[in-house]
């Protein structure tokens, strides 16, 4: 098969980790007889510097003309302590999500047996953890009307959801649950918020279409607790944009393998794949960043965007082998030998 | 001194744990020569059953005429799977907070050395954890306009904050930080929300009035992570209502001593003290509920509402002694002897 993949390296360590994911993807493509054409495009601070805009139209056009998007990371410290800066990398991120229609952010959290001791949680609490969050990504308080009144003394943000938005996200949740242990948890704050009541009643009404799926409804504060207490009691969780932002980040530290966690953002026309970690500016150019989360995001791309599970598995197997044999960057080296970003990439290529 | 204390026992285990806190408070009052008059009043499901309203006017009048409010817990399973029930115990809670003007919810999270092994987190991660959340409690998305449009197909919740609301909460935060290690963390989502930008600029403008306090600004998703990774890196945290709801619950499981965690909600005229745990309906009437969180809430009441630190310390000392000697309910008994709710209360009374 032939694929065009938009390549959005972004800022900080983005370009370095993306480079490894490209090498590994090319190795997999070669092995299985596919042909990938990479279409590099600007985003984030890099795009602001080049064209004054974090998600330029040209980048959007390249994404829309591709079969998938592989994304590194964006964000630069010079914007960090200036939340009111006129143009910010994050705006590019939100604009990209909205314009590409990436309504479902898929965030798996799982443990690697050889890394259980990295977790801040006790081993018996996390063993067997294998959960997936589906976070709604193009609605809610992120995209509602916001502004000031009373000469700037009052600020407001509006959270809005339509039944159709909830349905399309929940549908993905039910479908995903059917491919796993058939357990779905809808996370909301229905005891306080009207939008949450809409979420809950919409999901409740969909239950009859998936009679095999066991659905539970939990309040976001209770989930924030139970995620730390018994993460392995969850399977698929669906939730709105802001709750998802908070809970997926909380969940990401549970396994102790944050540098390995991939994600996908699915739309109707296109999907984007990216590591959950940020642009890690302090590590830029040092050849120390862990490329595995980005490489596992490429595995998700083969599996979900191209429907090529064997290709994805080839990548996962190589990663597991690297972890077992200690071919890891310094974040996982634990006093042992630390390999460079490029060296880990090279090793994986030669083990595909 | 003479005090009138409104006593809102509420639902589930509320009455049982409140009974122990009353006994212990009376013992402390006797020891130090104070006189407490308790003013029982209805709330929650109990109030709905009696007068059809979870926070009756009569209860409000009793609270306003008192020097402090001691609160048990509310909530009843018969309302749980019916978020659209017309009258719900939670509405009483929100109405009470608003009418009493309880704008600052104070939630300490600390470790008890003898209970470190109860935590889901590894011991080295939590040792020395001693942090306090100040959660804004009468504003934000909880109290903004909410409703439906488009014949019920669209739901909305409005999040609103005024500069004055942020200032009065932040002032308490700075003052509390001055009595501790002078570290204050403002938790927001200023990269996305206008209300968060108002929070951040307001706190930034107040920094000059507290030159000794070192202030940091962190995004709510980052805090949700770091709370699990390094809870002992925080001291005082201030945040808005919904973020506070999620993060204080997350923080409460960190120490492993959730059944011991007290809280205070402060207003301009009156303050309310309550355990952070819920009404635990399954345990109702079984004499197994842990009364210590409620008793420690009474300690906070002596300390902060009545400015009587010695009295508070007498309670804390008795609790510490009980923990060391294993005079605990089954949640903490760990295979050893479990005492009943009443027996723990009696033991504390005789050790005041
Ligand atoms: C950078 C920020 C706007 C973004 C979000 O809140 O969605 C990030 O936290 C994420 O989760 O991708
Ligand atoms: C019961 C609910 C309305 C309440 C809240 O969200 O404030 C509770 O979770 C709390 O934290 O006291």
C-alpha cells in the first residue's frame, strides 16, 4: 500500500523523536512492502517564528491531503509565563483539533512488566492496568464563548455540548469496549452540571444498542480518586474535554511509563498520532529524549488509521525487546547504560 | 467561653460520627472550662424526608445564629442513579454553601507516620506530605447559568468569576502560606480559559503584598500528575471550584488516611467543619464507621473558628495516641482488633 503521512515535528524534542518514528515506520513499510511519502509541515513555536501563526493554512492543507498525521510536540518556554501572549503554540493545537475535526482523543494507559517499579504507585495496585480514555476533544469549555465583562473585572467561559457530539464520542467508546472487556465507564459531574446530565442521559439511551457492554456512571471526583487507588479496575472510560484533560494526565503517571505512552486523535476524515509527553525544552538537541512514545504512536497509526495490525505488532515487539534488553534512554536506564535517542531508533530499525 | 454550635448530622453514617465528635468536643470543653450548646438541625435526605427540602430555612437560621457549624455527611443511594430527581441532597449542599457564604474550602492532606503503608503510593513518595488546598466554593461553573437550548438537544453551563471573588480566596491562600513554608501554588488552566487568566493575573497582582511568599502557577493537568508523583513538593494550593473538587479528592487518597481527613469551609460570618468522606450508606447503623475525620474536623473548629489551639491540640494528641495504640475502626485495623465507632469515641473522651 501507499501512504501520505503529514509530519508535524513541532518544537523542543519534537523533531528528534519524530525522526526516530520516521525511521522505524520506514523500516516497517519496507518489511511489509508499503511505501510512505512523508509530508513535513510547520506547527507550534516553529510555525510562529516562520510565518507568525502556530497552525498555518498550508499545514492544514497538507494534513487534509494526507492519510494520517504524525505529530511530535509543541510548546516553547518563551510563551510559558505569558498566558496573555497574543499568539501561543497552544492556540495552534486547539485550532488544529477543531479544523481537522479530531473529536476523539484515545489515550491508552498500560503497564510494561519490566517497568512496574517506575510507578509512584505500589506494584500490587497497578499490576494488570490496561485502560483507555476516550476524551472528547473539539467541544466543551475549550471551545465555548469566553471573554470579559464589567471592564475586565468579570471573566466567563461557556461549556456547551450537543447530544450529537456526545453520541459520536460515546459510539466510539461502546465500539472500543466491544473489542475489549466490554466495560465502559462514563465520567461526568451529573450532580452539578447540565452538560453532564446531557452526557449521562445520552449514554444511557445508547445502552440498548450495545446490550453486552456493562456501563457504569461515575463522578469525575470519584474517578480522580479511584484512578490512584485501583487503576486496574477500569477498562474504557469516556468523558468530556476538560475532565479528560485532567484525568488522562493523572492516569499517565500511574504506570510509571509516561515516556512510552502514545495517543491518537480521531476525526471523521483523518486521524492524528502523537506521544502524550510535551516538548521538553530542556532536553532539546541533547539526544537524550525517549523516542518510544512517538514510535508507539506510529504503531497505533498502522493499526488504527491503516488497519494494519501486523505492522503495529512488529513495532510493539521491537519495543518490548528493547525494554527487556535495556536498550533505553536515560529516563529508563536506572543506573545502567543509557542509549541516545538516535541509538534507540537505530536499534529498533535493525530489529524490525 | 460559651459557644453555640449548629449540628448538622445529615445522612448515612453522619449521625454516628457526629455523635462521637460531640462527645469529644464536650470533653475538651469541660477540660478547658468552656460551655457548648449544640443546636441540631436537618439537612440532606433526612431533611427532604421531613420537610421536602434538603437545606430548610429553619436550618439556615440555626446556622446563622451559631458560632460555627459541625457537619456530618449527606447523600442517600435512592437519589444516586437519578441525577434528574427534582430535589437532591446535593442541592442542599450547594444552597447551604451559597447562603452561608462559605467561599473557601480548606482541605489539608497530611500523613500519619503509623499509617504510611495504607497509601496506594510508595512510602518514599509520600513521606512528609503536608499540603493544604484552598478551594473556591461559591462560584465558577457550579453556580453559573445552566440549562438547555434547541429543545433539549444542547446543554450549557457557564463558568463565571469576578476579580473580587478571586481576591478574597487568594488572600486566604497568601495568609495561610505565611503561617507555613511560604510556598503558594495557583492552579489554573490559563492556557485555555479566560476565567483562569483572570485568576492568574489577580494572584500575580497580589504577589507584591506578600513579598516573602514564593508563588508558582501550574496548569490543572500538570498538578493532577505531580500530586501523584511528588505530593510532598506542594504546600498551599489555591484553585477554583471545579478544579478543587477534582484535585482535593485525588489528594485525599494519597496519604492513605482518607478516613482521617477533616475540612473547613470558611465564610465571612461563619465557618463549617466536616469530614471529607461521604455518607457511606452501606455502613449506616453498624457502628463500624471511622469517626476520626469528624473528630479532627472538630479540632479544626476549635483552632480556626474559636482560635483555641490548645483545645485543638488536645484532640489531635488523643487521636495520635489512639492510632499508635491501635484503638481504631476496622478500616484501619489491618487484621488486628477493630473497635466500634462508639468505642473509639469513648476511648478518646477518656483520653482527653
Ligand atoms: C496544551 C493544552 C491546550 C492541551 C489541552 O489542554 O488540551 C494539553 O494539555 C493536552 O492535553 O493536549
Ligand atoms: C456532592 C457534590 C455536589 C460536592 C461538590 O462537587 O462540591 C462534593 O463532591 C464535594 O466535593 O463536596
